[in-house]
């Protein structure tokens, strides 16, 4: 960097511009290039160019920052390139008070003026005698043509601090291009403390200034500023030397005559339309005003000038659109307002706030001569500039959850980029980004942010953010049912209804299921099916909204289903008067809460047809009896079973019976003692011939014996294949008819 700066000074010395003027002939000030060019990271001092890290109005690289917003550039480009005569303005490319490249960017603005040449009419010109120092309400604007050298095209303004603190040096940068490039040019940049505007319909100006249409600067007896006011930068440019700046502030005649400012001196000039107020020139205590730098673009061969203008182009002296400025068409100035003594930060001990707006609007206009009070010609409609920064950021809080232990609070800057400090009363801040607009938090609690426009400014907005934590769990439960013929286990997971309860974060957003069990069983659906593999099954239910989990365990054995039901539930039925009357008994030990009556026409795919509640569960009887009438039986086979649901959610089934809707009797199956050797026989009364299979199981569900039988219509007595082999054992007897389970019961042999 040091070598680059040395090269820069050598370039300045070699140029044909003199350095005796009040401004240094160009330079890099507060990281901004005052070089007669508009591109960042690039310098152009006359015919000598080079690369140097710096900010500027526009960027040639997408990765770099441009001071002026370039959105919509292609639209403006197409209009202007086609010969359109439009005026528009653009704001700063980043929010007010943004910290960029170690500098505090307060504000920036660009204005494109209407052109007055040939058939094009400039609609923003002074139509009556108007001069600096007048009350602006006496000016009139409208369509006007004037010399090309007074016809403004592009105007720029930017204010920044040479650091990120409001007590760092305050710099004001401005740039102006005109249609004409020959001869001297004279223009003003007037900054209004209070609102200033132009009505294009009536051609009149309005001002909120109460001191002859302006706002005065006020000093205490020691010459310290206690109120800021309007300021004007009158620029006189003559090719061959740096621009000459006549810097003035609006004061009363009394102030000008009686006050000696603390940081600068009043110059010899005081101009106003009334004796009471006027613009007074200011000088440094040494009697000069070397307060910054200024330069114009220059090329020894004007036709070969390569000065970039804007992304939408400009207007050259030939009255045509162009991508580049012609030699001497663009003039830049940079002023150190802190060195001049106009920085509010110099007077904070006296009550001035360096964080409040210094100005409200900026007004570019041209003059006929170098006289401060000469006739004004062209102007650009007043532009908003440096109004009070409004901390209109938005806050995006977060919610901690079971699956989000670290959250963040995000601040989104809108018109102003603030300086933020955080504290918490009962939470914990685990990290933040460089400007604390995003903090990481890992504990629910109350967080307080204090916001100011910049470091060194008092907080002007405070917000309290409460970060909650969502740990409301779902409800996990397992209900298991046995499939027909004990061929599979049907699981029902959830409970979706119980999980969808009201919370401060809303109801359930859905559940995830994670099953595992014996034999490598695993599933991620709500209601999976598994082989009849006995053991402990686990279901983990996860709430999608917060990632919280609940776990349910259920150990299943053969006895949890039809086996125990065979002991308790005994179902019978009869077809009578075109309906089926069902009756069943249940041992009170089953602790049943209610019963569901299920029906099928094919002994599979049972459907619920009714519910009977166990209202006798607290009675003294050891066996309870229940009934249900099916008034809509099928013609032909009607298969029925009873599903018992206990208070603990245990499901068991009764035996299955087949009632023929056309016959008066039903199938009846039961165990009886055999005649002879004290064995056990199976009695089966059927209404038609059918094939069957008897299977014997031990108490853990293992198949021990099986026997195929042919059943005749009527009563069949079948000796079970058990004599001495399983003597004194408890076995389970099951009968399958037409490959469907028709009977199962436990018995002691």
C-alpha cells in the first residue's frame, strides 16, 4: 500500500494542474478516490491511470461495493441510448450508516438531469432572475435552455466518516458533469438543514427554513456551534487547475459581525437578499481553505479520454449518448468537514449530537459566472440527503426446540444499518456476527437489543425479544392386533389424536414413527405389519414441529391374543327373525373396557359393526354376559368375532362363528372329555360339509401336533391326537375350517 501511495503523489506532480489552489489536486481521501473517474479500485489522474484499492461511485466488479445503487441500470440505459430525455435519481447502494471497508457510509445520492439542447428541452431551469442568498420561495423553475457549459447532466454526493466511529473525520464528496466541456464552469451544491422541495407543476420551491427561507447556524459566545444550518459549496472550475471552492454557511448578520468561530474564521464575503441573513464564507484559522481535494478528468488528447461515466451512460458535448466522459467533462471534489470545523462531533460536549442528521436535502445548480450571486441557470430537482437515520430494522426471533438447541435472532437492516448491543437476563448468547445483527443463542429467555446509528451514538431504539423453547412431546402408544389365523401382527402406532393438543406453538405438524422389535423388525410407517414374532416391540414417535420424541414399549406373546380370549370370550349366535342375535360371556379378569363387534362375509377383512361398553366391570360377578343384534345379516355366511379392548389397551379376540343367514342354526365348536382313556375330543356342529385342520400349540405358541379332518353336516366328534405324549400339559387347541381360524381354546390334558 505504501508504494501505491508514493506512486500516486508522483502522478500528481507530473500533471499539468497547479497545486496552488485551495484544494489538493486529487487524492484518495477516507478511502474514496477523488480522481476525475467514477470506478472503484482505479485511479485516473489525467492521462496517467493505475489500480489502487479505493471506493468510488461505481464498481467494475460484482464483488466490489459501489457507492451508488445501480439496480435497474439496463432500463435507464435503453431509454437514454434511444435518445430519451429523462431525469431520475438513485440512492446509496447500502443502507444508511453501513460499515464498508472500515468506513461509515452515512448516505449517498445520484441525480440525472434533463438535457436542454437542440430539440430537447430542460424542464428544470430557473425561469426568472434567481441568485444565491435569495429566499428560495422567490425562485421559479420551468423549461429553459442555456449554454452547454451550464447544462448539468450527472450529479453525485456522498458523506462518510474515515472510520466506523461517529468521531472519525467527516468527509463530503461530490461530483458534477456538464454537457459542455470548454471554458470555465460554475456550480453550487447547496445543503439544506430542513426540508426543501420543488413542485414541477407550479414551478415553485418550498422550504422549511424559518430564517429568510433558510436555517441559520448558531454559535455560543465562545464561538462553538450549538445549532447546524444550511451550507453551500460554490465550485468554480477553470481547466488547468484544481477546482476552487467557496464554502459558506447561512448565518445571521449579527452572528457574522460579532462571533469568532472556535474552529474556523469567517471570510470577507456575506451575501443575502435581506440584511438580516446571508451566506458567509469561511476560512481556516491560517487564512486559507485547503480542506480537501478536487480534480477534473483530463486527457492530453481529448478524443482519447477513457473516463467511465455511469452504467447507463451520459450525454456528451455533441448532444448524443455516450459511455464515457469527454476530457474535462467530469469534476470531483472531496471536503474534510471535520478539518473545516463543521463536524457536529466537535461540539458534543455542548450538546450537539453527531448521530443526528446534518442536512435534509441537497440541491445542485449552475451559475452564469464565478460571482457567487450571478444568475443561476440549470438545476437538478432537490434530492433527499442525510435525513435523520431511522432505525427501522426488523427482528426475526427464533424458537428453540428439541431438535434445535442453538437458535439465532436476526436483525434485517432496512433504510439504516445500525450498531447493536445485546444483553440477556436469563438466556445465553453463544456468538454473533461482526456487527451483532445476528446473534446465536442456546438458552430460552429474554434478550434485549439496544440500537444506535453507529458506534459512539446513544441508543435510539430498544427491543425486547423473548425466545421460547418448544419441548411439548407427542404421545407414543402401541396397540397390537392379531391377523386372521394368527398369520401376522398388526400394529397401530401413535397416538395422532392425543399428540395434536393445543400448545403455544400450535398443534401437531405431523408425526414420524420409528419401530423396532424382535427378529430384526423395523418400520417407519404408522401402522406396520409383522410376522407373529413374539417379544418386546419399541415405538419412538417424533413430533415434526419440534423434533421431540416419546417412546412406547410393548411385550407381546401368544397369550396376549386369541389364546387368552378363548379362555374369557365365548361367542355364540343364532339366526332368528331375519337377524343374528350374538351372545358372549367374558371373565371379569380380562378387565375389558369395551367390545367391538366385527363381521365379515369371507372370514377375513373384518369390519366393525357396533360397540358395547362393559358397564359391569366393577360388579361382583366373575363372569359378565353381553349381547348384540345384527339386523342386516348377509344372505349366506356371516362371520362374527368380538374384539375386546382392555383399559390398558390390550386387544384380544373371541372365537369366530359362522352364522348362515338362511339357516336357523349356527356352527358350534367346543371341547368335551373323551370316552375311554380320559382324553379330550373336539365337538363341531356344522351346517354343511367342509374340510378342517386341528392344530395343537404349547403355551409359548409352538406348533406340536396337527391333524387334517373332514367334517360332515351335523355333529362331529373328533379325538385329539394327544394320549400320553402331552399328559398333564396345558395346550392350545385351534380348529381351522376352510383355511380360516374357527376355534381356539386352552385346555389341560
